[in-house]
């Protein structure tokens, strides 16, 4: 089973860092002021890993 990208929207502060790093997978929902995963099956793993590491509230994870 492949891993997927998970973002806990309750913890997200809407900084937009993940979208800036990997717009193929993340987008900022400006109405709700949180990021959301638009492609849970992933994309460039190196960019997703960078987004995970750059998230100031650590709300992005890989899910097995």
C-alpha cells in the first residue's frame, strides 16, 4: 500500500509555506485560511518532505 500525504487542518495556521514549496500537492484555502491537500497520492517526494520539514506547526505527515 502506498503512503499518502495528510495535513491536519485543525492545526494549520494558513502560512502557505507548503503551497509555496509544492503547489502540485498543497493549496491554501483562502476562505477557511488553512492549507489543504489537493493530491493526497502525492507528487515530488523531495518537495513534500521539504514542506513537511518547513511547516511551522508540524501539521503535515506521511500516512502509510
